[in-house]
C-alpha cells in the first residue's frame, strides 16, 4: 500500500504543496477564518524541500544546505507553535540564515543540472 502511495506522489509533491497554498489562501475568503503564518512557513519549507529533492534526482547533487534550511524552518516553526518563546530578532536571524542556506544549496544543485541538460 505504501508503495502505491509513493508511486502516486512521484512527480506530484510540489504541485500538491502549490494546491495546498491555493486552499490556504482561499480559506479566509470563503470562511473568514485566519490561517496562521506558521502554516504557510511550514508548507513553504516542505515545498522547497520537495523541489530540492527533484533537483537532486536529476543532478545527483546531495548537498546538505537546502535540506538544513528546510529542517530549521520547520523545526523553529513547530517549536514556537508549541510554546517555545524566541525573541523576534533571533527568529529573524534564524530564518534569514535558513534562507541563505536554502538559496546557496539550491544554486549549487541547479549548477549541477547544466551538464545534464546538454
């Protein structure tokens, strides 16, 4: 059963995250309920991770930077959701560093795609 689910999700994970974002954006419009920012942060990090996995599959690049960024964003978001108090300045530094790691990691991985595309 797990193999069937895995096979179904193959090549569709990033699209499912995009669909999730569309639904999250429509929730306030349709229901008036506010979706917490943390939900968007976690969904975005997971979506970035899925895209990074796709790049890895094509290029073979197994760099750690973008995966570390995903883990940090999800970890901090979940931690603060369950009550961990972190000052806004520290959060900005952590998220900023995660973005830099993610961008550098993705850039290196995309650079490895160039020979693949020729």
